[in-house]
C-alpha cells in the first residue's frame, strides 16, 4: 500500500509540472514570441504544437494514475490496459537509452531533438512504465 501511495503522489507532482509546462507552451504559442532558441532547442510553432499534444496525453496519464480510484483495485480490462501502457512506455524508455548510448539523432521536420531531451524521456517513460506494471499487478474485482 505504501508503494502505491508513493507512486500516486509522484504522479500528482508530475501532473502539476506537466500542467505548468502546458501553460508555458500555450503562452509561447499565443504570445508571438516564436521562433526562439532556448537551451539549444529551436522553438517554432510546429514544434510547440507537438509539445502541447504530448503534454496533454502525458497529463491525462498522470491524472489517471494520481486520482482515478480504480487504480488501486483495477478490474481485468484495466490491468490489461496498464500492461499495454507499461510495455509501450518501456520500449520508449529503451529507445531513449539507446539514443543516449549510441548518440542517435532524432529529427522531426527541420527540428533536431537535443540529446539532453532523452534524459527527460528516460525518466518520464520509466516512471510511467513502472507505475503501469505496478498497477497491472494489483488484484482487483474480476
């Protein structure tokens, strides 16, 4: 029970961070500040739109883990969904690790992702994968 509480609290904290990131992205997109270069990342409207879509999906996942009451006692279909999400995010974490080890380049249109972005990708993907597998292993109502 303690581990589930800890995971849910981290998810709540993460949801707050992602909400702040989402608000910054909306502000940058609507304020006319783009394009800008920040920490080696060229923020153009197309990249910012992709960033906002990712943040929305990540926020929904974190909200589900943090505040959804069925997370503590998932039914069979929820456990299958947690397993699928855990597998996909685990694969994403592996690709980010491979990128860090082998120096792979990720390019979306004209934008090339900086290598430091994969460190964030590893941390977020590993957390979501771990939490998903943790909640998938919970026995609930069948």
